[in-house]
C-alpha cells in the first residue's frame, strides 16, 4: 500500500500539535500518536480507514480540525466517541 504523501503527514502532525488533547489513530491493532511525525511517516497509509481517538480539554475542537485535515488529503477516519 502506498504511504500518505509527505505534505499530508506534516499538516496532520502540525494540526494535532495545536491541541492539548491526546490524539491517536488506530488501524487494526496499531496505535499512532498523531503528534509524532515519525510515527505517521512509518505507519500512515493512503488507503484504509482509521479510528480517531481524542481525549482532553479541547477534544471537540481537535476532532473537528483533524477531520478537516484528513478529508483535505483524501484520508478516511472514523471519529470514535469514547
């Protein structure tokens, strides 16, 4: 499977780092800290759907911003309500 493009990875990480909340993507049994650009480079693929888990004081704003940046780059996520 092709990796997501570099611009998408950088923008996803930069967007996540604007928030205090914990932002984690789950794919199968892998968990990716979205604030870790290295984690994104090694595991984020252009195809597939990821579950987005957000916990913290600004979780709602973070979910909205992350959904927008993933959609912008054609990546699919499911926002999980924990």
